[in-house]
């Protein structure tokens, strides 16, 4: 019984640490690369297309400010300023 409890405790600890590490990595990535504005993406349309593809490929990124800005810039570029 003690062996099963120890295994369960170790497994739980590993899962908690793994979840913390993933969250920290995501936060670190956001700090390294700040969000770009819609204006920046309009001026750099190739980068807007690249970011839009990344956002499409990873649904977790879809609602981020950077993805929204890139999409908005593409809409402006292809539909016009209004």
C-alpha cells in the first residue's frame, strides 16, 4: 500500500511541475516577443501573413492580441482602410 501511495505522490508531483514549466515557457515567449500593432503589421504585410498562418495552425494562439492585430492588418490591406 505504501508503494502505491508513493508512486501516486511522485506522479502527481511530476504532473504539477510539468504544468508549471509549460506555463512558464509560454509566459517567457510572450515577454521575449512583444505584441506588434496593427499599424506595424500593415507596414509589414509579409510578417502579418506569417503570423496569421501561425495563429491558424495553433488554435491556442487565435485569441491573442498579436494574432488579432495581424488578422486586422490583413483585412485592412485587402479590403481597404475603412
